[in-house]
C-alpha cells in the first residue's frame, strides 16, 4: 500500500496492556483468559465481562471476536471500545448494568496476533490478511477465516492455492488460531449445552451485517430452518438499522467456505454474525487503512447495535415472536 503505519492503531503489546488495564480497573467485572497460542507462540486472549466475573454463572454467554484478518485494525479498536464501555459504564448506565449482570460477555480482541503485528511492523503497512504460517510461497500464511471445519473447502468459497489471500490451508483446522478458537468454544459447553448463544465476528470493510450460511446462496438448507433463518435476519436487520450498515446473508457478498460463522452456527448452534465496519467502500485514503482517528466515531456508532444484540441473548427466537 505504501501507506505509513498509523501509530494510533493498537498493536499486540498495547492490546494486552489495554486488557490488563481494564481488568485492573474493574477486577470484579472483567477477567483475562489465555485461550491458547498463535503460530508464533503469542498468547491469544479473551476478556470476560460479567457480574461475579470469577464465577461461571448460568447466564447466556455472548462472544465478540475481532482481527481474524491481520490488516483489519479498526476491529481491535471496536473490541477494546466494547470492553471499556461495558466495564466503565457499569453502575452508571442502567442498560449496560443490567446486560452485564445478566450475561457473560467474551471478547477476543485479536484473533490473528502474528499477522496483525507483522502488518503494523512498519514503516508502511504490509497488506497482510492471513496468519504467519509459512506455506512455501512469498505470500505467507493461511486465511484463518477459510480454515474452520464446517463445509471446509467446498463450493469455491476458498482457495487451494497457497499464495492466495483466501488460501484455506492444507486441511480444516490446520491453523493453530482456528484450533484455539474451536477448542475454547467447545469448552463452553456444560452438560452438552453450548453456553454461547450469539457471536459476532468483526471485520472491515463494507459496512455490512451478515449471517450464515456463507457457503450457499440458499437460505433454508439442512442445518438452517426457516425460524432459525428468520431469527438471524431479524437480529441482523435490527443491528443494521441501528448502525446504518447493510444487512444480508453472507453469500450475498460472495460465497465463503470454512468461515467462522458457518461453523459457529452449523456446528454449535450459535446465532452468528459477521460485521464489516467502516468504510463502506474503497476510496483513495482508506480501504483497510483509514486513519486511526476515525476509531472513536466508528466504534461508538456500533454501541447501540451491540447492546441490542446482547439483549436477545437469553432467547434469540423472541426476535421473531417465538419463545422456546
Ligand atoms: O471474506 C471474508 O472473510 C469476510 N470479508 S473480508 O473483506 N473482511 O475478508 C466476509 C466473511 C463473511 N461471509 C461471507 N461473505 N460469505
Ligand atoms: Ca455473572
Ligand atoms: Ca456460564
Ligand atoms: Zn476480514
């Protein structure tokens, strides 16, 4: 890109420091969990936010994850904004207080720490998307968001070519980062019941809210009933009305296979969404690399959408008028 790295974006050490600072400031509300290690042995972390945070309570769990794609730095700011807002406004903002009291919220701010750190290593951005696992070509890495194990490698939704930006890897789960997220999500089952009810995988760019499936243009397929589809659509459309993004099924953008949301819904029954943040389209200054100075406006913009999303976690089907 030739664009100089903006030091306003949060890099890996700063992300860890920010998480530690949030936990230090709100030790009863926030905790840091190391969920595993990246290919280059960086700790991958989740921030848990809830009342009585040290106790695994019987409360619906919600996951926000960010920066699976290295160059999508604005998503880290989004994740840290949410963690900051949910803790600092607790006890002041009644809406936040009741959501934090009644849910267990997990935030993974940097799913691809190796790629993110490389992209920010300067002096100019590296245009890195994938992880940092060597593949024998000069375009290092595997696309972690094509490496999940639901319909992996199907249907033209990923690339078999190692140099491609959507290289799917040698097999499903060949990236340590996807495996860490899978194993951690599987660990959230209690008595066979997945505790995580909803998830958002935060990307840039396009200003979109998308739901599964990404692997097929069809809406209703095995693994997605009409009510389940309608529930995704209702919640996704509500979020898009709030933040001004465009709602739709993921395949409406293009077909993907092995992405996070298809696995989270298809394998774990978690109501799952992809956000594509600012900007709406490529322009001369931005694409993946708007100035970090846009972060306050572009994160605050999603506050209400995130809180509405948290509100459905106890019973997503309520969004279509069906309790069950
Ligand atoms: O291609 C992706 O992984 C995501 N877009 S990005 O520009 N951030 O790389 C979109 C994934 C959502 N699924 C579908 N669009 N099918
Ligand atoms: Ca709690
Ligand atoms: Ca729990
Ligand atoms: Zn992305």
